[in-house]
């Protein structure tokens, strides 16, 4: 347990609000429900390395039951007027906000995330329900003027039951990001959280039903990816799949979707460029660079991990960034540091492996590269913020997603070279451009291959802005009205209106 909290249950009950369960079951048909196999798996608190909680180990039998209940839940959901559905979603948003402290506390215990960030994530989850709840009665069709003898119109219909597989780096926001548009469009949801972080997804589903969502409209199956996840993507009742995770697993999910001819959207991470021209405000750029690759211990798909810096200002930028990194407080998530641990020992080893590879390939370690010395943190999965300089874009640490607080400074000469390096990656999720030259900011933003580009800022949070990848970062868009289209299918209805006996034109 966290040094300060004295145990998961003690910590959570200290915070009050949501009671901590010894054992977490699936959430199916509006109630917690044990796995058919009777099997559970246990989890670890990333801040201490100590075990906590047992979670239902789902399999194909549990998935089937959840999908059947979801089909019934979807019928009940669609039987409600669109405006009433929107009102339920707004009620969910206010319940989430009412329980914000308790949910954030649970999120920090479960994921190791700093409490302030968990609070932001819970608020963002509420925003998803609010934003998409607001459009539930505004999903419009079209009249198509193609003939004088027909009325032709197109309506948008839900798919039915949608599957959502989410990762561990932002569990409750990602749950809201998927469930919000899916429910607004009239679907029912079966969600599988990552095995490392199940708690808040389960509590969210419970809150949704308590706030008026029909039982069965939001189900959660916990378990391992290759067992519960795979069963979910292969289940015959699933009509659409949304996946967020690694490229490798994304490919597997896409193959499963192809086998069943089911539409799929995938968000698969990145290696985003953060481009600093020498006319930029270097103080702001260095401060936001810290946010770009250190926030959430670097476990953010849109993290700006490739710091492309114009050669002339590399020393000045690195000096400023180093000062920023000196300020980073690291500790157990619930103690509200700047960053907590990474999510698991496996993830820490992965990050440390990349740090070794960076050294071996000749990048110069300018900051960090070690585990924090504080003996209180010994049990948890901590990695100090780490900065490499003199990095070539061809190096492994510049090409592969590390998903830890590791940044690489890559020098460039001119704008042309900056754009070439920025695009020289398999990924294309996000990018930052730092310059005072307005024309250049638009020019470079236009040429970078990425789904979101920030100018003189990085990752300003917003549920309203479409988000998703170019290239191997995936396809389809989350967030914003754009996301809704991925949760509806169109039907065109053509009615002959010509009088009987008239020839159709
Ligand atoms: O990811 P996986 P992992 C990247 C990041 C990280 C790496 C590995 O670089 O270091 O991936 O993380 C479920 N069928 N990202 O191994 O396997 C799994 O249970 C169906 C980037 O945790 O992709 C979990 O719920 N589902 C990313 C989810 O997939 C399966 C966020 C993600 O796990 C499955 C997370 C299967 N066969 C990791 N196998 C981002 N885009 O933000 C696993 N899963």
C-alpha cells in the first residue's frame, strides 16, 4: 500500500464515498455478477507493488451473457425518446461529478496516477457524458432530392451492441470517451478494461445504471486480453468494436473484426514530434515539453516524446527543460505528486530496457535514467523523468513508443528538415509546433502527418476536438461530433410518392 495511506481499503474508506470491494465481479445487466468459471485474478498497487483486490477473470461464457444482456438493454434504451436518453446522460455526468473525489481516489490507487490528474480525468469523463448527452436528440438524418416521384431520406441508426477495449493509462476517461458517443447514438456497450486497472470502469457502469441507464445498456467484463478481450471481439452479437492500445494488439483486434465483418476504430499510440523553432518562446516551450513527455509518467498516447529542436537553440532549450525536470515531484499517486509510478513492473522493465537501448545506441543521457532514490518508493514501479540529447531520429528510442517519462532531443537545421524528421515515423497521432512566426506555424501544422497539431501549446484537453491517428496510430476518430459517426450506420429509405399508375421518373 502507499506509505501514506496504510492500505487500499483504509485509504479509500478514509476518502469515503465509494466503498471498496474485496472482490470485484463483472457488471452485467445492471448488477455485479460473478464469473461463470469462479476464477479471479489479482492486481497490484503500482505505487507500492503490493497486491490488492481480486477481479473476475472473464471468458467467452461471461462475454456471451453480457452481450445478450446488452441486446436487451439496447432495446430498452432505444425505447426511450432521444431527449430522455440525453437527460439520463446528463444525470450520469452530474453523478460522476458528485462522486469525483471518491472516483479520483480509486483511480489513483488503481493506476498510480497523480491525484490531481485523476481528478481531471474524472471531470473529463463527466464532460463526455455531458457533451454527447447534449447531442442525443440532435443526430439528424437528411432528405435527398433525387426524384420528383419519391421521397428519399437517410436516417442514422445505432449498430446495436458495441465492444470497447480500453487500456490502463487513462481508464475512466477512456471509458467515457467510448461509452459517451456509443450511448448517445443509441447503442449498448460491453466494455473490457485493461487487467491492470478495472476499478473505475466498473464503478462508472454502476453509476450509469443508478442514474437511470437501463440495466444492460452498459456492461463491463474484466479479465485478460487474450481471454476476455479476444472473446469480446469474436462474439457474434457485437456489431462494432472500438479499441485503444498497442499496434500489435490492434492488428489482432482488426483481424477479429475482419473475420466477422464488423467495423472497427483503433487508436494505437504514437511517437509525437514537439517541434521547437529558434524564434519560439523557449521558457513556455520547455515548460510544455515537460508536460508533453512527463505527464502521467509518460503513459499518454499523444505524449510529445520526440523533441525536435532547431540546432542553434538546443543548449538554451535543454538548460530550461532540465530546470523544469528538477521541479518534478514523484511519489504515490494518492499523495498527489506531479507524477506517480508507471502502471506495472512489466511496464517499468520495458521503459528501463529502452533507456539501456538509448545508451547503447549512442544517445547522450542528459537527465534521469534511474529509479528514484527515495527508500519510501522502493516497492512501487517508479521511473525518474529521463532526457536523452544528441538523438538521431533513426535510433530505437526515437522510433518506438516507450510509454514512460522519456524524452529525446533531436536537433534539426531548417524547416524542411524539421518536417521531414517529424514525419519520419510509423506513427501520426499528435504534434506540437513552437514558433512566433504565424505563417510558419500554419505551414508546418499543415505538413505534419498527425491527427492533432498544437501550436505554441501541448495537449490542451478537450472532449470536443476530434482525436485519432494517421498511419500506424490508427484510424477513426474519438471525441467531438466526428466520433458519433463511428457509432451510427445510415439507412436510406425511398418511398414512391407518385400517384398510382404514374410512371416513375
Ligand atoms: O497493450 P495492449 P499493453 C502501448 C504502449 C505500451 C504497449 C503495451 O506502448 O507500452 O502498448 O501495453 C487488451 N484481444 N499502449 O500490453 O496489449 C488488453 O487487455 C482483445 C498504447 O497493455 O494493447 C487491454 O485491455 N483485447 C496505448 C488492451 O487490449 C486484447 C495504451 C490494451 O492492451 C487482446 C496502452 C486481444 N488479443 C498501451 N490482447 C494507447 N494507444 O494509448 C490484449 N487486449
